[in-house]
C-alpha cells in the first residue's frame, strides 16, 4: 500500500479509485490545504513531512523541484 498526497489539481475520482485499490490517499481538500494557492515547493515539503508521494497533474513544476 502506498501513502500518497493528492494535490488540489489531482482528479478526485482517481484519488478515490486509488483508495478503493487499498492505497492510503490524503487529499489537499481533506488536509485543509485546498484553495489556498500553496506554492508547489510547500506542497512537496508537506507531502515529504507526511512520508507521502505527491500525486499531481502539474508535472512540469514538480520536475523542476526534483
């Protein structure tokens, strides 16, 4: 089972399917971090602090951070 963090742009339907498959998915919405314009580096830092992998459709910006 993977521990994942879905940022606010990640499709909720896909996050729900991952949960159905047994993965532990924390969403930005359920973490109280939606609609706050949190910078990508802080999204990554939060996910890292929670030992989670980021799920995003914002691939370009996160590749830059990597």
